[in-house]
């Protein structure tokens, strides 16, 4: 089960109260302590946070609750990750900070900057890594709204994305979304994220080199731990896999451990780093080939493979056939 900082619920009690609800009762119903809301030094269950946001929308009859809550949050909810981003040299560097270190805020959410068919545009994609989450439509809209606010903070208040992609149908009138995001919308998309003009990526920020280096050094010491070394390693591997940089050394560094110490702890739990990364890649491959139309090249990047041939060899080892054959067989199977 993934966790997230208590700041993920910043502003929720006040908004629920404003809409006529009882925030204390709502938080108690999903098992979240009211005292943990807004605290960066406390981790809470990500599934329970998602349940809280969905429940708040339901009990207050507010279908745009996620977007409204986003207006009460900003870059500060990310703590040192946000501080490292805002002291970066450029917008691109700030987004790379989020891509690399978002696990310090939550290992259950991954972001990355992707190419698009238009060389003048980039896609800032985000997705929930935790497969045990309840329905998260409101949390998706909350995340998109917070992302928009972060981009406006970095680029300027006049910034608007080119388009916003949502993986679900509109929860309110489409015009509400256009006014909120200031751009065209794509509903029922395969992924969630914002399309942004590449010209903004090179925009300089108010770079503070000394502060930035200090914060980065601190981020390097942060340990994101679950109940076991295996859980911690799985969470961080899920987060970092698409970057192509996952290694035992990197994961150990994120956990503030020596690589040999992490190896020993994983061995004591009956597994190895190689087994964990292989299992995650297999699960992700099976899910994406069965349930999406992702191209094989995109899938290879998603798994952190540098070459398409490695994906083919892995699929033959896992499933006894290549990725194309596995996808075809899965879609022809009854049910």
C-alpha cells in the first residue's frame, strides 16, 4: 500500500466545511486522523486519501470537488521537492526534479515529461502507480489542477496548457473544464496529463544555486520506507522504472542505505533486487499489453529498456512468445 504526505489533504477540511459537510466525520469514516491533515512530516495511506477526496465530493454533492481543492494547494505541498523545483535554473530542470524525487512526496504517483508527435510540444504525464487504489476520478482532477497551479507558479499566471488529458469522462459540463484549464480537453484518454509548449521549458527561473544544492543534498538523504525493504524497493522501482535509471545503487541511495545493506535486507525477506524489478516489469507488461494500445516502443520505454529487442527477449522468457503474439492471444481469449 502506497503512502503520501499529509499535505496532500491541505485545504480539504476548510472546503468541506464551506460546502456544508462535516470534515471530522468524513476523515474518520476513511480512517485518517484529522491531526495529520496538512502535515509534511506525516505519511498517510494513499488509498485512504483517494477515498477521502471521493467521499468529500459525494457527501457535499460537488462533482468538481477535486478541481476546487486544487485551488487551495500549490507547490508548497511537495515540501523539499517543491523547494528544489522552484530554485532550479529552468522550468525543464524543475520538472525533472519532480520526475526524479516525487517519491519523497509519494511513491504511489509518477510523473514524467514525454515527447509528442508535435516537436513543439511536450506531454507532462502523471499516473497512479498503486494498483490497489479505489476509484480516483476526483484525485486525478485534483492532481491535474495542482499541476496547472505549479506550472503557473513556475512559468507565470498567464500560462495555459495546449490541452489537458483525462482518463475519464467529464464529471461536469465540458465548458467548466475549458474555463478551469484554459485549453481544449480530451476525455477518456489513455493517460492523464497536460500538453505544454516546449518553448516554456527553457524559461529561466529565479535560480538560487546555494539553496538548490542544499535542498538537493537533503533530498538525497530522504528515506521512503514502507513496512519492509521489499515494499520500499517496489515503491521506488515503480516510480523510477520509466526513467531507465533504476539500479540497486540508486534505490539504496533513496533509502539512505548502503547497497550491500539493502541486498542483505532483501535476502532476509526471501527476494533480491533483480527478482523485484523483473516481477514489476512482468506485471506492467501484462497489464499494458492486455488493457491498452500502447506501442511496443512506448512499452519498452515504460519498462526502462534501452532497446526493443530486450523487451522481446523478456516476453519470450515470461510468456513463451513475443509481445505482439501475447497481446493478440490475450485479446482473442474468451472474456
